C-alpha cells in the first residue's frame, strides 16, 4: 500500500476496522483511553494516540493473517483422506 502524505488521514493497514476499534476502545474503556490520551500529550511522551492505535491494530491484523496463512499452508501439506481404511 502507498503511504499517505497526511498522517491525520492515514489509517494504514487497519482500515475501517482500526477506526471501529479505536471508537470501541474509547467507548468501552473511557478511563483508560483518557489516561492514554493524557500520556500522549505529555511533553516527555508526546505521541499520536490515534495513529499509534491504528498501527497496533494493523500489526494485530497482520499477525492474524500470517497465523491464518500458516495454518492453511499446514493443512494443505497434510495427506488427504481417501476413504475408509
């Protein structure tokens, strides 16, 4: 995928799922989300909270896809059942 030049519109590999995940996280874990947001705006920490969330979601999706691909490849290598023994 092509990287966007404007990081405020870039959800990278997480896509719409990353936006939904961030929304659910902030609604279901409001206190923790507020704490993380405060940390993200701290003068020493200073990180883009939403973009970090999108990137973490993208990493999880990538790991799940890799695990799924590995499992599928392993299944394809198994001998096929040819009937009753």
